[in-house]
C-alpha cells in the first residue's frame, strides 16, 4: 500500500483505529508491528477474508492513535528506527535500510 496522503480511519471490532495499511502480507505486517510498537503505538491487526483457501492470508494493520497519519509522521521525521535514526520513505516502504535524510535519489 505504501504512503498515502489520506488519513484513513474506522473500526476493528469495537475499537476505533487509524488504518496504516490494508491487504498487506505476513512479512510487511511483522515489519510494521515492530516499527510502530517501537515508536509507542498500540497496533491492532485484522485478518482479511480469503476468497479461497489457496489465496495468501492478508492483513489490515491499524493503530489506536486516531491522529496518526503515516505520511505525515514519515515526512516530518517523527518515527525512529530501532537504532534511533529517522525513518525515511524508502525505509518505511522496505526498499532500503539506509536512512540518509534525502527523500529522493537522483542518481542512476
């Protein structure tokens, strides 16, 4: 799903949540849980319904903080990695573990 500008919120069971990502796989779910909990958020996971048993299990990742917006927190550099560096867009999207403060690379 990646970063979007839109603040998406709703409910999981009886809990009001901000949706972080929907339709994410197991690996991505685990990455987000660890990163968000490390930054002090309470994470709630919901399994998506599968059409068939052969389909991969997908998940919705959400937090209980209703004002959390992943895009704002990443670009305002409010999220920290496990070693205390700032989370960049590429780190959030799991493209790299490098957290050089540039958002875009212009090199080829």
